[in-house]
């Protein structure tokens, strides 16, 4: 089998840094003759292959023998037809075929990869372009945002993110864009710009619906960072040892905090070292900190915590956070409070602080609450429109620029581009 085709069959796609699905550079250009496997790769009871175009219809008509004896062109649209699929090698496969429209047909076969590969290979040999299901969905949808929401739902990690995406799939974002378009048509420019600004304010939240927030657990060696990530996860992900410098590589684990997806990142303890391997780990730690959504700076609880936090955050954490666009104020975690003798109290520095014990679990619920508050300062309401793809973000910027330049016709077209699917654009 052709390697490129095999990659398509296995659902080979690219995912951008912000979680957008990127298929091909020309995925916005609909293909006339194409096919796609709509069900997940792997063994299953049934697989569904969708195909459209003259080449697809011809290939299916020549390979499919219906039990009712009628050719594909005579089958009733919308009605399933049982029959057998034949190939030139003499293989025979029981299938169900349904013409969903004049140009589109679905073939349902056994879900094993061999049956799927044979049928798809025949369609490819007949001239059909095999495309991923994401591209098929975008091409066949009249509502571009709904199609994007359905694609995003496949990558959603929690019930809460799925609920937000379902709202957008149901038309929340599209309705807002349509309203903005009507305000532009009525020349209510200030109202249109305000509504666009409201959407743009929710972009950081929306882009994390398919991509976890990154939380880096940093600090000097042997302050309990690895124990802390294990406590947050509820299982042992990182190796814990009382020798400083145990963590050399970046250790990551994805979890849900209060229902929101978070990638916890345990990094090497930050200190000046001449040991090459540990120094490499420290450099990786700094890079992770520079791209984090939130940094937990872990220190040992004690009477001198205020001085140590101020000194360490300036000497070690400050340089890593100095690179734009990340200008975060770290959340300070005073760990190992179980080791305090009862008379020593941790003074509260100017930076936000949470006292914890990774050993006993004390303070962990409060820490989780504070992490979520820092990541999502203002939680959007359930029915609020939220942009969630880079395409939408770029077009909203373009829309703002067009309105501010008094190019209202261009602004209307941008609204149309935001919402209208390929199926409508190609038929008009």
C-alpha cells in the first residue's frame, strides 16, 4: 500500500501549538473526488467510509453488488442497501451502502483494518483523494464553526471542556458572529467592536479547550517538587529521593484539576552546577518555565521563607520569566509544612503563597483551587460564545482591522468566512 495513503488511513494529522488540527496546506480547497474513513483507526465491529464525486460513484458501482440486484445509481437516496464488495483479487466483503446524496455515498464494512484498507485502496486507484475525517467534515459542513467544534470535541480531554465545545457546536459562537455582522450592516460600529473585544478576551481560555494548561513545578533542588507533582496527580509519576539533583529530565503528566485539563511539568532543581547532565536539566527547566501558563515556585516552609522567596525568585526564576510574552507572577508553594516544629511559622511574603505538605496531603486542595483560579481568572458563563481555534483568532483580528479601517464590506466578508462552511461556499 502507498505509504502516504496508509498514513491517511491511520488518521495521520498534524496538531498546531494551540491545539488546532492542521491537515494539509490546501485543506481549505474542497476536492471533487475524495473519500475518507469516518470511524477511528483500529479494530472495530463496523467501519464507515464516505466518498463523493464521479470517480467515487463509478468505483463503488463497479465493486458493489447489491442483494436487490440494482446498480448503485438506481438505489434510493437515504436508504441502506446490503450487498457484497468485490476486488480484482477475488476478495469478497459483506457491506452496507447508502447514497446519502446525489454525489455522496457511505460504505459500511467490517471494522478490521484489512477490509478498510482494501476498499479505500480501490477508491484511491479509481482517482479518489483519500483525506482525513477532519477535512471531510469541514468540506461537507454548511457551518464552519460547528465543524470545527466537532473536530475539537475529538481532542477534548474533560467533561467541562466538552460542555463548552458543545455550546459552540450548538451555534453559540456562530450566533454571536451573525449578530456582529448585523451590527456592521447597521453601522453600529462601537457595539460591533465591543462584542469582538469580548470574544477576544476569551481566546486564552478557548485555545486551552483542546490543549492543557502548562503548569511548571520549579524550585531549588530537594524542596519536594517531585513529591508535590505526585500529590497533585494522586499517583507516583516522578521519582522521589532525598539526594539533590535526582530529577534531571522534564517529567510531564496530564491530569484534570477541578475538571480542567492541566499538564503538570516537574523540572530539575534550579541551581548553579558544574555537572554536565544536571546543567542540561537546569537549562531544560528554564525553557519549560519560559513557556508555562503558570509556575509553582516550591520552597521549604520555614521562618526565613520571605527572604528565600524574594532572593530565589529574583536570582533563579526571574531570568526564565523575563522572556516575552510570558510575564507570570509565580505561585509560591511553601512545602514540607509537616516538618515544622509548631513554633516556627511561615511568614507571608508579598508573592502569593500556599502552604502544603506533599507527604500528608495538607494544603493540596487549597493549592488546586489556587492553580485553577490563576489559570482561569474569569470563568466564562455556560452560554457565552468562545473562539477556540487559531483560524477564528486570526479572522477576529482581521475583522477588527477591517472595521477600524472603515472597510465594512471586507468586514462583512470576514464574518461570512468565519461561519460559512465549504459546502455552502462551493455550491454558491
